[in-house]
């Protein structure tokens, strides 16, 4: 039985082309490379007795990392795992040999730590933290911390073929097997009440990679039954609960379904999505949280704050959407991914420094608070370095019919189809920030087939479109087949025999739209296609006009900056015109996203 509708393409088959996404990905890579290996390994070496601040061992690395990486923090060492995961994806996607050398050296460093610790433990925190956890003693998320290094090792093994990473990971898994076997099921259920991160997903990954039965045992052991059983009975187990504890646990159920085929796991994932997304209104950005917790359904206006939308939750919910997109092939999951990309991942990365905003404030007059390169390490800085390495794997998929275009990101694909090579290039003709009227997103797909090939080309019709698309095939108008599981249709489908070099030009109309808060419809945000707009204002201000006709409130403006056009909007009727820009362009200016609107 084919359980997966869409298949990702092999690593290395997609190359990003110049544009916004490539710029942000390159900015992230530069930051990853800027961090010194001895600083990344500092806490693992300290735990293994391989470095110390007193001179009896090799010196503590000068200029070591701070924040959650400080040796006094119980989460110390988590960032190294994020770094390894990011490096593994960059190596696999780009063949990045500079990073490969760095990452292999860090894996070797972890091997030294494991040997010094007796042959199994390779963590940055003491093993006794887990015994404290089992006794009910307070300790800050040791599973979360260990998981990051475990995952980094797994991805180095799975994506780059590092045999040393796999050996370290397998030996370390033996420690967890022995530790969990000492606990009763009741004790383990109590342990799982403290944030476990993606442990269940990790063991499922390792089981698929190695087939070792003890890893399947660990996967089952880390099932959080109290949470999953409540989801399956329709209980609301999210409201006012810590969001990023629960999302990675659901990743575990998703991966368990993929490696075992057990229907219960898929039902858990679908129940979680209903509770977190389908039945729970979100902010206009696609995020849903405030102060790291799930916002109660129908109480969003009171939750506009300085601590909306924790970055980790954005990244992890996008990962969950990608699971469901692959399983179903349904476009709304890709729409969700796109909304959170522009108004979360990009909006929470500084366009110049590459640093992360832990939260994305939505309260009027807010300012984004950025991390620093080495002094404010946190979970969100870790997920940031991972998030910007996943673009190549999120644009194209294949199914039994042919090729699927999920995201409109400039890129080049080399695709193997029926034993031959098909080259595809996606170029944006009208950028998401274009000034053309009528408003539209335009892009061209160039296909080059070695010999005639029959397959379907499916292109997502985004949920923000304001009308039917227009298609040209080799410059001539073409009437496409529109497909979808429900009305309205959400895919363009071109089924034909492709020969030599051919081009497909696509234009999708879009317009300015208003997005009111569900429980305060007078509070309105504005979007240009999928892009949330932010007004550059340091306090809440009332706008005049009709939200049903947002052009009555905002007008398009064109600024020239060194001969380069830049799009923006400005209010039509206010004492002082308020300038609006895409939220992902905001750096250090105070801004507002939601505005009270009154009829003019």
C-alpha cells in the first residue's frame, strides 16, 4: 500500500537561484560558519572532563558561548545539535565541503567525549539529570537538550553518510535502552510530562535507518500516551499549555506512522492538526501562540502582546504541515507553510545580521528583539539555523503522475524520470513585492527533457489568489486543467508529452486583503497576497475606510532607492500618513500589525 502521496526529491537535486530566499539562506550559512568548533563543543568537552577553566585540563575556550550555552545553564550544549543538523542539510543540499570538514571534526570531538565518558554517553549534561527526572526532582528538560545532539548525529549519518556519527548515536542509544528498561510504564509516563522534545521521532528515524529492534522499543517507550489518548477522544489538551512541548511529540507520532504503518499514529497527527489549526483561529501571520502557550480559541484580541509567535513553534508547525502535505498532497498544507515562511521564519530573521527574534510581537508599537551571535543562545536561535537550510527540500515533489511545484522559490531542479534527466528552472517574473497592475505573481518554468517524456506538471494555486490563473505554454495562451479535492480547485495540472526545451508562464492574480481578529472584527491586519504588512507607527492608531475594500484604507506607493524600486503602502486618511511594509522587511522600527478601523 502506498501511504505517501508525494515524495521529496533526492538531496542535491535542487539549487536555489538568486532572490530573497537564497539571500536569507546564504546569510544563515555565513552565521553557521562563523561559530568556532571549540565553542560549539565547550559543554560536551566540559562534561567529559576534556576541558576546564582551572588550567589542570586544556583551557576553557576564550570567548565561549553564553545564554543557554553557559556552563551554569541546565540546557547547555543544546545548540551544537542544532548546528550539526543545519550543517548536515547544507552538506546534503549543496555539497558544502567547507562545512563537511567542520562537521566531521565536531563529530570526531563527540567521539572523544563518548570514549572519555565510558563508551556510551556523549551528552553535554550529566547522566544524573535523567535520574533526577525519574525521581521527580526538578530539572530543566534534559531530554530536550540531549535530543538536539542525538538528532544532529542522526542527520549527519543519514544525510552525509558519516559512519562515525552513526556509531556514536547507536552506542548512545544503548544508554537510553538500559535507562528506560529500569522504569515502569507509570514512571515513564511521569517522565514524559517534562519536555521530551523530538525523542520519539528520533528513535523512529533511527529504526528506519538501522532496523535495530531496540530502537523500535525506544520509539514505543517515548509515546506520550496521556497526551495522545486525550487528543483521540477530542479533548482540548492545547489551550494554555506550552506549545513547543507538544508539537515535537506529534512529530513522533507522524514518524511512527511512516515507519510502522500503524493507523493510530496517523489519527493522532490528524487530531492534533484539527485542535491546533483547523478548529483554532490563528493570527494573520499564521502563528497562534502567546508567551509560548497556545492561545484559547476565540480570545485572540486579549493576547496581542510582546511575546506572540515563538519562533520554534513556527518552524515545528511548518514541519508538521510538511508531513501532512506529503501524506495527502492537499494544497492547504503548503499554503500554511508559505504563510508561516514569510511572516514567521523570514519575519523573525534580521535581514542584515541574520539573527533571530525569539518572539514576533503583534502589539501596537512593538519592536523586534534580536539575538546576538554568541551571547544569547536559545532554542529559537537553534531552530533558526535549521529552518534556513530546508528550502531546497520544500519546493518540488514527485508523485506517480509526475512533478509537483509546491512553493514559488527561484530554483533549479535536476529530476530523474523514467531513467532520463529532466531539468527544471523556476524564475519569478513578477516578484511578490512587484508594483505591476493588475496585481499578480508571475513566474516561468523552463523544462528541458533529454527525450520526449509524458508526465503531469502540477502547480499549487495558492489560497491568497484573487482570481483564476493565466497560463502560457511556449508563449501561447493555454487552458489548463484545474484540479482539487474540494471546491475551489487548488492545483493547475498540465498533462502532456514534454519535448526538448519548453516553457510555462504562470500569472496568479492577487490583491490587498484585510484580516480581522475573529473575536474583535474592528481590529484589522492587511496582507498583500501571503505577505502581512506592518505599519511603521509607535502606537495604536485608528484607520478610516471599509475593510471589505482595503484599497480605501491603503494606497500603493513606489519609492526609488539607488535606481531600485521598492514597494510600500501608505494610509489614505490619517492626520499623518502611516507607511506600510512587508513584516519580513521590518528591522528595528516600532510597528503595528493590527489596527482599529472605523468607517470614513
